[in-house]
């Protein structure tokens, strides 16, 4: 293997998941509003363009689960572009989620799946038609974690009720099934992204049947979901598939410093993107481990055999560029002024990296020591380590672990988020935010004796219902405000509305570009660049 591939492979193996036919090889094309043929009457049966589905009607909602949006990617369709689903006769039961895409779970998410027939989506809508008689805004949620999750794990009912919107959640191929590459394999490293685009085409065709407006679609996601949206913003195949976007703690503009995601994890120019050649070479490296010498053998392997290879899900978590789906590196495209000009909400949490430091060090029984902090700084910054240590002394943060978390939060997460906001704001309206509730409840199954603060993805319980999470009255108020901001934006492209603190557009040319801080009792503008010491970390663009 080449030296560059070796670094990419080590990074991929050790990087934990971050926070769901036309002719062969051709993604399904737009097809109008084929699903607008009944069902928008509050009943439990809706006709989509592939057939009728029967869902569940509650006092407030209509919920349709397990609707296939593409053909099962099994057999010869494993590692192929998504194909149209075959129409079904009669009425399909849509009262339960569809199969979860293959995954092995993690210490913080005990989920698993082995069914490749998993390209399903779920639609939740208000029970009654919109008073205006027009379609409601449609919001499509792309879940985080590149190797974990499914659309049904997100409870969107509160957002649907309070925001008067239709919300769609999706499954898409994950890890090795969504990002695998192999020499000569069309679409190497992009199948998860292609699935998401197929789901968005389904929404354009069928939203009206569920009471949604197919001409008003907002895609939103967190972490790996937001990263995916960053890819769609520069993907030719995503043009025209959505009208607005919300990126929550996305890694699309981030690089990866050596040691930032754990000791022994090398640095890499892009946190989550790899070249198509690298991904294909990794596939060629892994195939013999699976006992295969060609693609036919690989496609015939049982799912369970593939999942037994250690870390294989994370190994192919990253998406590839230099292909039809992503012709060029998305971050480079944005820096060059290219990309789809849609209004955007974009932001991050105040203490992004505390989650990863807590999990890898303190909760593992080996908190970072003063000596360890120095070693991490030397690994990441080389000759500049002493300068960074002087700027981020452990005494100023309470511990070496928290100092290291602050260094990586500012240098990797905040710097990338601020650059992303500046670049996107040049093409369309952008509203920037920082989620800052340092008392946010921990919804992952982790001990809470570490000060996680406003950790990566800590904003999720404020938008969606999370099991075993209780918000204080002040936090519930912030939840109401955030849901109103998000759904107002989906409705009009502007998050502002009656009773909400004013949220101004982000202007990258301003001395202090407007960023809305989201914290209980403190929803107001902050100097994001100053708060995250970005003068110390100059932007690459």
C-alpha cells in the first residue's frame, strides 16, 4: 500500500463514528409529483407513486413507517446505485419501521442490524389538513453517525406538532455498505449519499400525498448527517432536490489533527472525505481478508461475514470524491465559490470535543495528565506545541482533559464551522448559531461525572424527544424556541417569528458576524470568533 493510503486506512480504522431502476449504475431521476393522488385528508391510507400505504393515526399525528423509497440493495445490487422500488399491489402496512441497515453498534449506541433490505423512510404529519388547504413545509432528517442509526430512532412528533410541518426520516446504507470502494466499481464510496438523494427525490414526488409541499423541502442533519448535506450542497445529483438546509455540528470543512480523535490516530487533510482511489485501494486491501478475489465473491458474502471484520464499518465510513456523485472535494468546492445556493442554518455546540475526550480518556479510566497533554500537543502541532500550551494552559480550564478538549473544539470544530458559514453566506442567506447550554442532559448511556458541557449533538433533545431525558422549565422554553426557529426557517427561509428573540443573518464581511447563542434564558448574539479564539487559529481560506 502507498504511504498515503496507509495513513488514510489507519485513520479510518481507528476513527469512531461521530453523534438513519433505470439502467444499471444510474440513479433514479426526478419524476414529478407522482404521489399527489390521494391521502391528504387525515386518513390512515395514502397512495404513493409505488402503491398505497396504511399508517397509524393518533390524536395529533399521522405516522407512516417503513415505506420503501428504493429497491433492496441486495445480491447484485449490493454496492450499486439505488434503483426504483417495484410497485406493490394492494395496501402495504406502514405501522412499523422497516429493517435497520447493517451495523454493529457501539459502546454508546447498542443498536445492530444485518438486513440489507433497509432503504425505508418514515413520514410523520399533523392529523388534520393544513388550515390554508396548502401543503405544509417538509423537513427531511438525515441522522448522524456514519456507521450507526436509522430514521425510526428519531422521535419527531414534537417538531411536527409545534412547528406544523411534515417530517421525513430516512435509513441509508452505512459504513462498509454505504462507503465501500473497489477497483472498477462504479460509485465507489458514495452509496450512502446516493441513497439520501434517492430519498429526496421520493419526497419531491410524494410529499403532497401526505399533506406536504413538494416545492418546499428542507434537509437537516447532525454530525455525519450534516456532513452529508455538505456533500449534497456540491453534488450535481442533489441540485434541485431541496430548497433549504440546516447543518448541525457538521464536519464537512474539518481537517483532522494527529491524535485529535485518539492517540495513534494520524492526521489527515480532510476529516471525513477520501479520494475515490484511496477508497478503492482500501477495498482491494480488505477483499482478501474476506476470502475474496473479485467483486462477485464480495457481493455473495453473507452480511454477518462482512461485519465480523474488526472495524470494517468505520473503515469505510468516509465518503469518496473524484466520481460522479462528488466530482471534487466538497470543502474545496465551497472555497472556490461553487455549490448550490440555498438558504442555510449552520452551527455547532460550545464544547464539541468534550464528548470525545470524555469517552476516550476520563470515562475510560485514564484522564489526560499534564505530561500526556504535552505529548498530545507535540503530536498535533509539532514545533508549535509550546505556543499552543501557553495559549491553552490546563489551569485555565480545570484539567488537562478540558484544556485538550478546548484546543480541538476551537482549532478543528469552531474554525471549520466559522469558515463554512463565511463561505455559504456568500451565496445565499445564512443564519449561524452556537448551542451553549452547558447543563444539557446527557442522552447517551455514559457516566455523567465528567463535565461534558454543551457537547457534540447536545442540542438533539431540544428538537426531538429523547428517552429518559427530562428538560428543566428553562430548557423546555429553549426547546420551544429552537423548534420554532427551525420550522419557521423551513416555512419561509427565515427563522424569525412572533415571540422569538431576533436572529439576524450572518454577514461574513462584518467586524463581528452575527451568531445566535442558544442557551436557556440567553438567546442572543455572541462573538463566535472571539469566544473560540479564532484569531489564534487563522482560517485556511
